[in-house]
């Protein structure tokens, strides 16, 4: 049984401001180390397997760069993809791609899958998991699509949409954890920590002033 400590350190292997904001809102102040991995090296026909594999790749890359690895350091990697019409959609290639996606998605629904990989600093223990949420898109107009894509926001996110930003009005409803759509499910993270015999409350104590 692991002895409980109040110095558990979480490193977020992601440049996503939305993921960082979610953790901070939950009382967790992680360190941020961007993995910089080449995501194109990972392929899969399964959206669940793909997002977990990418999350694991990011977390492992950061673990390998830790200056002072230990079992009380945890690295969290995350990645999201949208399953729509039998396709796996990550970030759009460009503005034209984003417009075409929205022309297809409006008035319909898809499933946003967010993979999570939590690895301790020693690299010896790892927990992988996926959270999936159904997203129902509004039947938005061509003008709304053009205006939204022109902001640049959909070019930086999986599926070409957000629910916590300018894209929020274009999502009518979801079925599942909204954190999944943001890219990090806090309830799932709590369960993953528990598998490593760590309470999420231990991360509250690791907050910096």
C-alpha cells in the first residue's frame, strides 16, 4: 500500500489552455510540459484506440524528459478525436477543411472521444482510459460557419469545435461529461488516480501560491 503524501506533483503533457483551465478550476495547479510529439506517426481505425495511443505517446515523451523523476510525480497526457460519419476527425487541415466539416456536421451528431494516459515519474505504473460523449450540433447557417472559421478557433481543436469558447452556441446539447468535450474528464481522472492508490485531494495540496 502506498503511503499517502501531500507532495504529489502533476505534470500536464499538453499545450491546451482548456485542459489547464479545467484542472485549475478543480483546485489543481499542474506543471506544463508540452510533449512536442509527431502525432502523424500514430494511426488506428478505432477512435478510442487512437486517442489513447496519442495520449500515451505524449505522456511517455514527457516522462522521458523529467529532470527529477519519482513515483510522486504524475504525467497526464490527453488527446481527443471526433467520430463522425464513420470517420475519425482530429484538427482540421485548414480553414477550407473546417468549413466543409461544419457543412456536414450541422444539424447532426458525433461522438467526441478523449483519451487519457497517466504515468508515474518512474515510468513503471500507467493507467489509460477513454471518455466518450455524444455531441449534437446546431443547424447553423453558412454565414455562421464562415464567421466561426474566420476566428481561427476551430482550426486548433479536434472536430473543429469547442463548447467552452466561441463554438459553444453551435452545440445544442451533449450526452455525457462536458469535460470530455473540453479534452479532460475530471471524474475519469479521479478514477485513474484511484487505480494508482492516489486521491485527487492529494493534488490539491500540491497547489502553488
